[in-house]
C-alpha cells in the first residue's frame, strides 16, 4: 500500500498524515487547506469536479487510508448521530425496529454515495421531528451514563493515587523509624562503658519486640476468626471436612532410565525389510559412495541407516503404482 496520497486541488503527492478530508470524502493537502479553505469566509466547491459546498468546519484530519471509510465514519458519527433509537423505544417490536435500522442504513448509503442528498436530508428532518422526544431522552440518558462512567473513572484514579500516597507515607515512616532506631543504638553504644554487653542487650530487646509483635498479630487474627460471621465458621467447618492428603513417600528416590523406542512409520506400500534382512540380502554392498561420504561427514548415521531409508522410500512409492 502506498504511503503517499494526491491532493484533489493541487495534485501534489504528500504523506498520508498531511491531509484533510472533506465531508464528501476528498483529500486536500495541508497547504491547500490552510491557504485556500481556512481564509475563505464563504462556502466554496470542494474541487472543480465536486459540487459539494464546503468550508473549514467541513474538514477533519485524515485517519484512514480510504476516503470512503473516512466519509462513512463522518456520516455515522455526525450526520446521523440523532438516529439513536433502541429496541425499547419501539416497545420491543422487532419488526418496527428492523425497519428503523433499514431506514438508517438507507440514509447512510445516500450520504456516502451523494445519492439524492436533498431527499435524504428531508427524510432525516421529518424523522427527527416525529421522534424528537425519544431522541432527546436517549441523548440525556447517554450523557448521564457518560458522566457516571467518567465519575467512576475519576474515583478509581483518585483511590489509586490515595493508595499510592499511603504506601509512600508508610515507606517513609518505616525508613525514618529505622534511622531513628539506628541513631538510638549508636547513642546507647557511645554512652555505655561496655559496648559489647550493651550490644547483646540491644539484640535481646529487639528479639523480644519482634516476638511480642508476632504474638499480638496472632491474637488479633484469632479474635477476628472468633468474632466473624457464620460464613467464616462454615468455611472452617468445610475445611475440617476435607480429607487429608496422602503422605509423601519417604526413602531414596528411584529414577527410571530413558529407553529409546524408534517411532512407528506408517507405510502405504508393502512392509519394508528390517535392518537384519537388509544385511543378509547383501544390499549394503550396492550402497552408493555418497552413503559412505555422508557417514564420514556427519557421524552417527551409518551406511545401514541410509540404505534402510532408501529401501523404505522405494517400498512406499510402490503404493502409487
């Protein structure tokens, strides 16, 4: 696919991202758009072969390679954005709803292909007038849903930021606590007459503090289990009913040695002879010199191996006769 496109006004070829697309689906380069379309105060034909009157507001940045795709997207998202009825607006009548969808697709085809545009505009205007209340209700519902999703997104982002702030504050507090504890230990060691005995005492105090915290956490967990609802108790009862797993085997582990088994080959012809039958028939004496050369060159594969493969291929080819 080419990476260049042609402007309908100056016929210059430029990069695809340097173009604007009109409502009628024609490409105009950035230079023509800024020098001829934007300064104009009135509508003008898109180009000499297009009767569509356009102004700067009728152009958008190019997003797709095909102008028809761009125009179809513009028609559905801008010109036909008021056709937002749903099955509920027709009381669940699938037939009437399908007729409405067919009407919508007919208008889209008319707009995209510039076929009977005036008639299409009149049909769209009359439809909007008849269903004005339902269209406005759907627009309000969609806007409320959009605002609700936006609010939920903001709340989720704010909760995530708050979580990160708390985690950062906790890390800083723990870091400051460690620094203060280290400074306190250094101060105690400087003030002590026997630093070695003082250090042992500090280590003992820290071990007792860790043990006390662990006991406190365990007591809190037991208290939560005792004061929990019935769901926690039922879960504990269910876990008690689970049968214990089989005890693991003890003793030395035994390993089974790998034993090679040649793959089973499916032959379409008669069954080929075995290696022993090949040797007894003296076929190795008629092996070509290339088999011997391959044996010397690659290693591992013998003349018997190559001869067997050749016989197998010959037997397999007999099925085609």
